[in-house]
C-alpha cells in the first residue's frame, strides 16, 4: 500500500531557485511522443494521448511511433536518433515523452547533440531503458528529468501514479508515502535524487553517462533478472563506489525475478539487504517505483527529503 499527496503548487520562489529545472507545463503546451528504443504499436498508446489532451496539452507524434522497422526496435539506430534529435531541438515541444523503453538508447546516446537542449531544457519523461537519458543528462548537464510512467500505464485508466506525472509536469507539490518494511533502515536525510533501472545503471558505469552518487539519494528497480545476476550487479555497484557516501537508498520493485534450477537461496530484497545492512544512511524497501502499476513520477536531479521511520516512509520535495 502507498499513498500519493500532491495538491500544493510549487511556490514561485522555489521555481526561481531550481535553475536547472525545465519550465513547468501549462495548458496549451505541446508534448512530443516518441519511441527511442523498442517498438510500440499505435493502438497501445491511444489512451495515453487522449489523457494528455484531456489534461489540456497538445500532442506531437514522432516518426518512431508504430515502428519504422520489422524487428525489435522502433526504427534503425539512425531513424531513432533523428526522431529524438528533432524532439530535443523543437522549441515548440515542452516535454519529450518516451512511450516505452525496452532496449536501444545505449546504441545512440553518444550521437545525440544536446546543445539546443542545454540552452532550452525540456522535460524528458520515461523509465526502464530511458534510465540512460536520465543518467546522461544529469551527469553531463545537471538538468532535471522525469523517471515516470510511460504509455502502457494509461491503459488501466488514470490513477495516483499517472496523476503524479501530471503533478510533476505542472510543478505541483508531490509527497509520497509508503508502508514500512521489515528490512528498512530508519533515518532522515536530504539530497539530490538519482537512479533508475539497476541493469542500465550497472552498464553505464565507466561511461560518460555514469551517475555520481556521492551525497545523493539513489533509487533502484528492475525487471525479469535472474537472482544471481541481481547479486552480481549489486556487487558491481558496491565495488565501483556507488554506495559510498550515499545520503539514502530507495529500493523499488524487483518484478518477475527468476531463479536457477538450483536455487540461489535468497530473495531479491535479501540479496540487496546483505550488501547494505551496515550502511550509515537510511534505506527503504518496497517503495512504489517499478515496472508494475506502482510507479510514482520522480524528478531525477531534484532535491528530496527522505524519512524512513517505524510508521512508514515519506519522500517529498
């Protein structure tokens, strides 16, 4: 169980202070929608597009929606690069919404020109493979992005998770509450929030897109990995210093994890807990950020407060 609180608008003075935050959206603004990685059929995105329009936004579709190729990807590397580049450079677009993740951004990230984006930042929205964009933009430019539900989330109707995306885009106050977990490490902290899909974050280590996690609150989630691979990735994160001098750690959903014929012997959360049990920062498990329906919108690069207490978990800007 979790709860979303988000009615209070961000004050004008706070907006002024967040110089690396893109402008919040207002009615009539345009959201660009693309598939920069895996394929997604047009009929699977219609509910999402209708919702954006009901929220008062215009929608501009990229060429990769519906796919430009017959394989896994929504187009060739060059077609996907061009589609993303156009959205980044289009001054009319105020947010670039990635309809789905999958795999593919790592193949084109080094060919993207961010000069125009740096001068005129806009919201980059998505999760999973879009973790690459979040990490790259934060590491290179310090601009805030949105780790948030994508198109399929709207096929179940609007809910607190899709509504949290709207609140983030519009600059409204977001506060998320989650129930306590037996493995939580209590504490209170504040820091810039970074993170995303664990598999992608480990692949980015040593690249120009890698997060610096020192002094930050790190959140992690993943999908469909073998438990032994989760263990390997967590050791890679630890050995590369990702858990050193953290301000806090948020563990989200680890969905549809798989085991070997001879069992690994620990659950996903137990694997993670064993590597951070001696941490001197607060840790929470079971936070609603995941590949499931429970996936709150989080501003990567924004400052958050995290309280992990006996009564539960509270995360807010």
